[in-house]
């Protein structure tokens, strides 16, 4: 599948195209499974970095309300319970087994968890804009995975 077909559905097509074309060896002629795995790898790194960032912010923040917002993001994005990293593990498991309906469900859950964190960060206006922007980049990567999983599911 062509990158342009996938990326025309993204909120930021240029970001999507840049992401997919940054795959080592390029994205041209690469099947959807490989694009999905590459996107999952990038998303895993972004989610892990986001969780680490929020955990560091929790340690260095004295305002309890701010800490709570950061803690909520750790829960939304982390590897615990139904956090985005936990769902990403599920998505990878199902991708390896070509169970695309479950990949799509996991991708949708990941997207929702990222949006929950963004909403929580937005509710707290003292949050550093760099923090907010970083989570938004993670959201864009999650959206690309969601789009790819839709095409995988459609067959």
C-alpha cells in the first residue's frame, strides 16, 4: 500500500509521510505488516519516553494537583493494566499472528489512552508546553498505527 493512501487520512499527512518514509530502507513496496511493526516500534519508544518523562516530572513537582495530572498520564500511557504500552504489547502479539481485528482494537485503545492523557494535561494549564507537544507527537504516531490497522483489518 502506498504511503500517500495511508497518510491522506491522518490529521497531519506530512507527519505521517515523514514517519513512514523514515523507515530504514524506506516505505516504498513495504507491506502493511512491516509498516505496522515499524510504527509500533516508534510508538513504543515514544510511549516509553513519555512515561519516563512524566515519572521524572512527578519526582520534581511539589504541586499535588500537577502531580496527579502527571500520574494519570503514567497510568494512561504505561505498561500497567490497560495502559497504552500494555495495549501495544497486545497489538504486537496479534500482528505476529495476523489477527488484524485485535490489532485494530488495540490500536483504537492506544489512541484513546493517549487522548485521555492529552485531555488530562489540557485540564491543567500549568503544564509545560513541551510536555504537551511531546504527547501530541505520540498521539500522531498512534493515529498512524490506527490507520494502518484499519487497512490490515480490511484485508
